[in-house]
C-alpha cells in the first residue's frame, strides 16, 4: 500500500464512507475495506510556514513620494487590489493571503490615503493633484516598476474608476478588471441639474477655502462617525469578498480561483436553552468543525474559514462560556462541574447532529483538542478524523502534580473561586496590555499580535459572566488527559505542533506519536501555540479532496 508514490482516489458522494486513514511511513488502517478516505500527505508542506507566503508591508518611492503597499504570493498571475475612498490596503486584510495561494498579490495605498504620503496640493502648487488621472498613473507605474508585469485589477468603489482609467490609458498593462460596487459618482457635476451646478461649486469652494472644511472633517474623523458610516455601507458584514458569480469571461481571462471566495455567516444555535454563536461558510465537500482554545472563540479562525470553505462545509463554534456564546454562572445553575470537557464534548456532538446533520472532521487548537478527543471517544460514529494543533498537555492537571503539592493547589483554587481575590486577579488579566503580553508570549511571531487580535480575545472576556467562566476553568484540574483519550479514539488523528510553543513543550508532545490512533506528528518550525493565526495555509488539501492526487512520500 505504501510505495515511493501513492495515488489517493477520493470520491465524495452521498454514499456512506466506512473508513478513513492517514498515509504514513507505515500503513495503518482501522478496517480492511475498499472505500477509504485519506488525509493527503501534502498537509505536511501546507502546514510548514514559509515566510515568503506571509503578507509583507513595503514602501515604494514614486516620484519622490513614499507609497505603502502589501505583497504576498510568488506564483501565478499578478493581481493588484485597489481600495476605495477613505480606505487603504488594510481593507483587503482578510483577502490578500487567500488570493496569494494562486496569485502574486499586491495591495496599494493610493497617494493621499492610508500610509502613503499625503502632499498638500496648495504647497505643491497643484490644485488638480488628487485626480483619477494621478492615481491611474500611480497604478500603471507601480505595475511597471514594482510588479514588473501585466496585472489583473481588483477594485472597490472609487478604486474601480481608478482601475478603469489606468486600463484606458495603458491597455498593455491591465489584463482584466473586477469591479466590486464601483462608484457611480452620483455627485459628479455632469449628473447635477443645471440650476444646481453654481451652488455645488460655491459650496465646494467654501469647504476647501475656509475653516468650515476643517471643522466638517473633525466631526467626521471620529470613531463614532467612522463606525456609523461603515455600518451604513457594509450592511453589518465586514471582512469578506462576496462570492463571485460563475460566469464565463471570453474577453477577460481571469484566473478561475478569483471566483471562489465564500462569505462567512455568523449564526446562533439554541443548545439546551443557551445561545451558541457559530460561523459557517461553504456548501460543498466534507464537513469540518473548527474548535478554539482557552480564552479564544471562533474569530480565532477568521483567516482560515473562507480558505477552507473552498472545498469544505466549514463550521467554527464558540464553546459555551466563551466568545459570544452564553456564559451561564455555574453557581446560579447549581452545577459546579458545568465547564468540563464532557460538557463541551456533548456540545460538539449535538452540534454535528443538530446543525451540520452529518459526520465531521475536527480541527482543534489547544484545549479544543482535548474537547475534540473527548467528543470522538464518546461518539465515534460522529467524528471522521481529528487534526490537533498544539493540543493542551494539561500540565496543571492534578494527576501531574507531586503528592505534597495537591492540597496546596486545591486550597489555592478555592481561594480564587470563592473569594474576591479571583475577581481581582481577573481584572488584572482582562486588559488590553495584559492580553497583548500574553499573546506575545505564545505567538513566536509577535508581529501577528495586532490590535484586531487583542480585541478578538478581550472583547468577549469583558461580557457578563466571563470572569466566572475564567475562574471556573483555571480551577478545573480534573477531567481527562490527552494520553487517556487517545487510546479510546477510533478515528485517525494527525498532530501538528509549533516548535516554539512556550506553554506546551514539543518534547513532551512528541510522546503522543506512539499511540496507535495517531497517524503522523508534524513539526511546524518557528511557530508558537496557535498555528492557525500565523498561517492561512491550512487549506484545500488539508482534508479529502474530490480529485485523484499523486503524492510523493517524504
């Protein structure tokens, strides 16, 4: 079965799949049947972090001005992303790495916007500096000087007008354009009635030449005003490109993968009377359930969901007590053993039965890995396979403490849970500074610890009930250990481990490779505790695909 190469033929149909295996140096299957599904060996290379695949921020000198742009991807056609009015290249932050899997992607800050220079037209003596002609020249010269190739343009709002202008001026540079809600320029002077044109010109001069303009800008340039404007134009959905229609481009041969991005829907599921937040994307392929770690939530997978959704039905869940799921106080419901791996495992299995309505693969990080193993052990007919990313070793488990330390640990846990000391401790942890410091510890690449990530972790932690959940879990030193669950799991398990994890030492984690259920142990070089945050490469070939793939074994 194992040779120098292996052909994996996978057919995803409505028929029941009776076996699932991982290819490895030694062949290991759980039942001698003909219909098998494999986790492709390519997963190894997909998980290895390559700095060249990450998004890099650079500066280009254009006519003496500094222009900020972002770049990712080294293969495929060139693709230039052009933002709209008031925005910048960060507006494409959730799309760049997705597109970079099959394109050389560049996202530019138009001069005057973002972190590009903003020359004052009065000082340079050019009142017609900020025009579509200027920005079009910037795009074309960027293609010639930086990309050094023809490019496709992907443009939003006024960026669409810029892209069209650039293509009209230099047709040999632009290979094709995708326009996302291009600006109609409804305030253009040509679209105004004759009697309104003098008034418009006077009002424009008033804004530009008097203090009224500066006053107006100050009222707009506030968090509240920007949030209100974004809520108007985005319709409450931020951070994804809409799915492109499956149309044929005879005159514009766009790469087909540009038309394969999927939106992420945020939904609520009623579980045993509690509201559970989850996210869903993708309508085809096997079901894939993403399970976060301690203190996190489904937004921790924000950069992976739409990637995986291109070939899977992806679900990311907020475990009860975390994220934007309900946080019942165990004291009020009379159950001090509510926040346990048994509870969360039941949540996963009932989610598969009630929402997904199908078997699923589990992709789990940190304590989410223990939850996934517990769920698979309890209901082996539901879980088809598990990938564990830096699973929690549970080093503070009571069984791993010396006998003389156990009474002290229990006393300290009661002190935290039953006195004001616990709430005081939580207040010191639930701050932006503390969350940032903690994240910088566990992420080897601290550049990934952005304000957005800090808010993703901190925001739900400030909700009512979050402190009680936090204290309840850190005082939970019982329950199952990974080494106790792995022998009970019937489905195949793949373990991937960032070798720079300061909390879960890889030297100890390697011992899990010896369990029969574990098909492979993959080392992720220069990666910390949460690989999914550092890499968008958890992608298409991570799970069974619908085509024949010929894979050389390492």
